[in-house]
C-alpha cells in the first residue's frame, strides 16, 4: 500500500499515482454501481499553455484527466478498447471500472467448466466475493499505475495502489497507444 496520511487519501509519490487517485476520488463521489469510465490523461503544463482560459488550479497534478464519452452499453470492454486510437497530445489514458472479485483462497473453488456469463453468475453468488472499483492508468511510455477500492472499505485511506495490480487491464489500455 502506498504511504497514507493520517487524515486523508494516500500521499502519492508519482504524478501518475496522483492522477489515478484523483480519478478514484472522482468516481467515489459518483457512488457505486456505475458504468466504466474512460479518461484521456493530458500533460497539465501543456494544457495550461495551449488553453490558458481553462481554470486549472496551481496545485493541479502533472496529468489532467479528461473524461471521454460514455462507453457503449452492451459492447464488451476489450472490444471497445480495441477501437480506440489516441491523438498525439494525449500522454496516457485511464479507466475506472467496477468488478466482483474473489479472494485467492476462493479461486481454487471455481468450477473449471465455467466461463463468460456463467462464471460471472457463479462469482456473484459466492459468499466471499468482493465488490471493487479499479482505476488503471497507462502512459505512452509504458508507465502504469492502478488503484483498487473495496466497496466494504470505501474510504480514501483504504485505497490500494501499485503498478501491477490489474495487469490485464493495463495491457489492454497500453494497446490503445499501439498502431
């Protein structure tokens, strides 16, 4: 877990971690049971120079998250991400998504013949399931960061951060910069 301040959110050391925590805080303010949200990450200094009329605080982080259009309902997230190509001015991207997860102790119980909707239904009915909100960000240069918030511990001081927490989603986001 990253450094914690006694009365607030984790104190982030890197600009990307700060951006991820800013997005996590924004998503937290919207509440739970929300659709996935996609963000472009733009270099704040560059944005300030190109658009001086924007009201960016002096304490703005190195990356300014800009929420994108809503992700189409009914389209699998991996298919949707495969359709994205970012313009050159975008330094990175981030996605926040809610999922059900099982603790490692329950993974051995997963029936081998389940996949897709049947697996999702099985996980949703499992007594040890955890509802989580994952915020994952990647930069063009490959740098990654993620934040995970458990619904049962919905507090800014309980957010777990690290670059390798959601590797599959980070790979999918990184692929949006290839090509």
